[in-house]
C-alpha cells in the first residue's frame, strides 16, 4: 500500500492573485479544494474552519494579505499603508485566540512600514517575499519540532493526541503529529489514540484521516474514553498542539485539552505541548489573560446530526479552547528545543 505523508493543502492560484486551500470542513468524506479571492472569502475561510490550525492560519493570512494588497487601488504610500493595515486588522478579527494569525499579519504590516515613501508597486513584491519566508520558516520549524519530539519516543510507544496538529494544520509534518509522521517515514511504528474532539470532531475527521493515510496505527476514541486507555497502560505519552503559550507556560489549545492533561497527571503519563516559538506570547502573563473564542451553540445542538440532538432552545456553552495550567505540562517542544519548568524562565530565555 502506498502511504501519503505529504499533502498539498495551501497554494497561490495560477495567476498569483488568490489562494487555493484544501477545505478542511469537508474532510474526510470529500477532498475538496476551494479558490479564495476576496477579503470576505478569506475571512470566512478562517472563521468557518475551512482553514484551521494555528501555524497554517498564519501562513494563510500572510498570503491572503499579499493577495488583498494587490487589490488596493492607490498610488501613494500613506494611503496604501492605511488600507493595508485595515485589511490586516479585518483578517485578524476572524479568530482571536490563535496568536499566529496576528503574528503573521503584523509581519506583513511591518514589511510595508519599513518601506516609507515607496510606491505600492515596489512594496508588493516584498510582501510576497515575506509571505514565502513565513511558509519556509514554518517548514523548517515543523521538521525541528518533529526531531525534538521524536527524540523522546521509542519504537512501539502509544501516544494520545487531542484535536489536530498535523501537516494540514501547518506546512509539513505538523507539530503534535510531527514526531509520529517523521518516525513513520523512518520505519518506526507507533500506536496513536486520537480523541474525536467534540464538538467539531477534528480528531475524528482530520487526525484519524491524516494518520491513516500515512500508514500509522491509529485508533479513534471518544473524548470520554481517554481515561480508560490511559488506565489500561496503552498510552506512554500525550502530545498536543497549541494556539497560544502565555509567558508562564499556560497553553491554550482545543477545548478538552486541559482535561487530558489532568488525567495524564493522575496516571503519571508525560504530557507535552508542541508548538512553534511564534505561538509564545510573552505579552500575555498567564493563561487567564488569553481571550477564549465562543462559538455558535448550534455546533453542539445540530452539527453532524440529521435532526437536533438536544431539546429545542436549551442553552449551550461552546468555548473553542481551554487553557492547560503549566503545572500539568511535562515540557513545551519548540523548534529551538524543549522548554521545561519554570516556564517563565525557560520560555523567556528561548526567545532571547
């Protein structure tokens, strides 16, 4: 059987003025690519999770900003800067929790700011260069994180993961899934338990799909089965991704992650968070200051069902993320190395 460890999931259109993405909202039943050209389409792709995963959101946003910069009609620098900054702010408002989104867009805006007085025609090529740099840095980041994570594992280990932090959430390999996919390429065998990740089922739809395509031994479990597989000794490590890392090492990730960390602590299983240094936000002191996105209640009541599976009108609380306390984290694996407690010191030192 031919296994696929490389997926083409984000690129510019042939004319270079739009973006083509693999629509993650259609997986695993449909492998569908969509073309995006307007600001509204690009904003909607992030908001509705057609493109999702903190690193790839940053990559997408950079190329989106470039494409939308091409559409700005003006000939003077100040007008271009004002309109381009407004476009970046609009895209950044689509999802507040993932820091990579604002990080990448800030880099694009800074590219313009560093060229005062130049006509837009001379700035546009630099925007494309910056977007490509963000992509290339992400590819290198994924490989480095994968190497550091793989250094912890041995052949045959059982790994539990929550949500999706594979290559379709990044550029290549992924973060939390990166060590598994890299190890698979090198002939190693792992047993992966993928939480389904309610209510949007990223684990069931995306992680299971990616790992199965890569020939990894993956078992899908409901979120509330994680404790059972841990208790039975099936799991030696927990690997999860992250959308934001506070200065003290608290991490925001898909809702349900903190529960996994609590169970891992109870059963003595190492719990690692894998993410690029771009997700480290030293301006956010602790996880308490991380803004948590609240999503449509119908994702709980209606989504995936042919008819409602909850009483009509019942109230729903639907946070997209939760925050894992740093005391539950065995280590934070970045492209620059593995940070350990005290995180307020190790993370700051890493970014110096």
